[in-house]
């Protein structure tokens, strides 16, 4: 069984993002970029399935600008067998990415597609669900455990009331949650090996996919600064402030 894993290049989670002066977007100049943390968990899950004998090949896919090759090399260093970059300078929104992944899936015929549940830059949480809808495949979101056996995937997912276990026929789409696993540390030997693994480059036009944006960003603004806290002398004052100033009660 082939496993397809989608990975996204995002601003590193340790970086404090800054909004451009014209409020058109986030300033990416000289900013450290890395693999989306949830996608890193998805890659680890796919590699573990291969190590357990449930999968035969792990293919990492990324959509975006040429530097996304670095993100794919990281996926290869974790344990993916080969990578595919759909290279474009266009702004890619969730629907466009889902269409590109659908085109790749039609070509590669994977038994399972694993994605991070969301990207930390836009927090859209849409691509996996849109891909499942376009492909007409069963899906399990927010997975905290994945098991594959006898042509089916058993997925434990986190819901508001606790845990829910689903049994999915393959092929299927699964999105990874934070508690699915802890990605392994990428060693230098594996980084060197990743440089020799195949990385294919294609384009949206070659896949026959229209990636024109459907949404327009009107303005981007930083959240308002947090006000300092105060101390109150007694409970009565606290209740008064909650009722009359904060309007919480």
C-alpha cells in the first residue's frame, strides 16, 4: 500500500510573525520557514505504518514555491521514500491545494492519504476534508491513533466528548492531530541520504488544475495588545468589575 503525505512550508512556530505596513499580509522577509508541525506528525505516522509493514511506500507532496523542496527534503529525511513538488508562485488556498492533491492521488493511486489537521499559518482546517469530498473517499479527522489491517484503517479521533473510533475502507483520507505521535529527531546521516532520494517537480498546468484564488484578503491586522491585569481588594469588587466593566456576568 502506498501512503501519500501532504506537507506545507510555513513560518516556523518559534517565530513571532509581523504584519506588513500596508496590511496586505504577513512579512516573510528573512523569516525562518519550516514544515508545518501537524504535517510533520503526519509524515511520522506514514513512516511508522511502513515500518510496521502496513505500507510499502511513503510519498511526500508539497504545493508552493521552489523553496518547498527544503520541506520535502525534511520529509525524506524523516523516512519518506520520494517526494513530489507542485511548483507555483500563485497564492494557494485550501480548495486549490485539495484539487492538486486529488490530481496527484489520481496519478499515484495511494491507499491512504495523511495530512496535518491544519496549517499553523492560516488555521483553515479545510484541505483534508475538501480532498475527501473531491475524491469521494471516507475520511477521519483529528486522528490520535491509526491502525491499518485487512484493507481497512481503524482510526481513533478526538471529539468534544472524548474519543471516537472509526473503521474506514481504503483508500481514505486521515488528518493528524497533535497527540498522534511525537516526530523523530532527524539525524545528519538521514539528511544526507535524503539528498539522494528522488524529488519530482510538476506544475498545476501539467496536472490540469486551476489554482486561481476564490477568496480575496481585504486586510491583515495584528491582534490588539493585551492589557495589564489588576488586583482587587475583595470578592465584591471583583464581581462588580466582571459585571459592569467586563460585561461577563
